[in-house]
C-alpha cells in the first residue's frame, strides 16, 4: 500500500468543509476519488467546488469523472491545479 493512502474512510468525515459542501452541493477531488475508487491520499488538497460535485452526481455517464480522476493520478496528489468548477 502506498504511503498516505486511505481506503474505506470518507474524506468528509473529519473535513472542515463538510457543512458548506452539503449546503452548496460542492465536492473536492479526494471525495471524487473516494466515490470512484474507495480511496484517497491524506495529503490531497481539499478544494471543494460545484464542478467536481457535478462530475460525481449530475453526469449520466461516469466517463467524465473517470477521465477527471485519471488526469490527477498522473499528477502529484498535493497539486491543486485543475480543481476548478465549470
């Protein structure tokens, strides 16, 4: 197992943004990774936005979410670039 990899635990459980995300329908990249693969990295930056939420919940085809997450597997987990909303 890779260092800092957390499996089976939602990144929202101890997140300071949880209430705002619920109210605004926002999500972050670690949550998207958890939804898709049941893991995230503890060092991943949590920048919630509507675009990520929409990729998770408002898309009929999971291809957009899968492509979005695959893009970040190729980059460093601590690089927040690309977590903008639409």
